[in-house]
C-alpha cells in the first residue's frame, strides 16, 4: 500500500519540521495509512505538543495499542501528570518496552525517588538497553558518587552499545583522567553513540578550554541530529557573543519542543521565558 501522506510527513520530520508534519499526518491518519499513527505520535512529541500527544496516545493505548504506552508516559510527565505518567511507563515496561526504563527513572529521580530510579536503570542496563548505562552513570555523577559512576561505567562498557563508551568517558573525565576520556569520546563518535559529539564538545569546552574544538563538535552533533544539539550549539554561540548565529539553532530547538531552547530564544528576544 502506498502511503503518500505518511511519506510527506516523514520527510518533514526528518527535516526537523515537526509542526508542519502534524497537519499532514493528521490527514494520513484519516486516510488510514498504516504508518500514520506512529508518525503522528512522533510529530506531536517532536514539536512539544504535549496535550495533543497525550490525547492521541491515550486513545491508542485505550484501544489496546500498548506499544504507545511509553510515549504516552513521556507526554503525561511533561504535562505534570506524574502518577498517570508512571502508570503508563510501567505498562510499557511490562509489555517489553525496555527503553521506557530511562523515562521512568527520570520521573522517579525528579520525585526524589533516586534509589528506585537507580534500580530501574540497573535492571534495564542488565537486560541490554542501549541508553540505561549512560543514564545510570549520569545519575551517579549528579549525586556526587564518583566511585559508583566509575563502577557502573566499567561494568557496562561495550562497543556494541556505543553510549556506554560515552558513559565511561564521562566517568574518566570526572576522575580527572582527561587523556583517556578524550580517546573514549572519539571512539564513541566513531561508533555512532547517540550523544557522542555533544558530550565531547562539553568536555573540550570545560575540560580542555578548547572553544574551537568544542564548536567543531557541537556542529558535528547538529549534523548527526543528536538530541538537544540545536540548543547546545545555540547556547554555545550565545555565550561566544554571536546571537544572530545562535538564533537559527535555537529556533530549530524550540520548534522541536526543546524547552531549554525556547527559554534561551525568549531571553534573546528580550521576553520573560516564564511568561505564558
């Protein structure tokens, strides 16, 4: 079956034009194109349209489409519906959506339930989730437990899960072993880790004082469309005194639902970012 509207929507999403994709994909759903429900969910989430996402995903889950439960949990969490979000994320985990562990752990941590969050991430990491080890190490580093961070990073590092290499690089950097960290960041980038270039840019900027190298890596992160890379590059350019260059990247990030980018863009325009 041909899916012209879904393909058009997918193309818009791949160009980071999520708002434009929504209307096209709503028509694709009405036309009963098989790929449309999943793509519309992605468009709502990528554009930060949390109310629309929660409504659409809630309908799908109520119809028994539990493969959407994890994304429903993300939307509900963004709306502040913590209990409902936790229920949806746990439902996703019960049905084998291992990646939901990462969002559940973030929710638990934000509610002050860090012990539970670490348990959730440890189980997911042991089960082979690609991102759980990275998040687990980050949690330990945020809490100031360097020993636990190093132990987790060394336990899970595996080139088959490239973001575990980023996690080990972060742990080595935190321990002051900069040369090892830099080698690991480069290896992670070559392996295709999800946040390799963004993490390496941060290390170069903060650990090496290498602004030129950091900019190179931030731009490489944008080329690979790493999560949060539009905001990261835009904020770097702002800090470097280049607001007009920053604007285009912050606009991209804001249009993709990145609240940090939207806040920075509002401040750049002289607006109060807390004013709804």
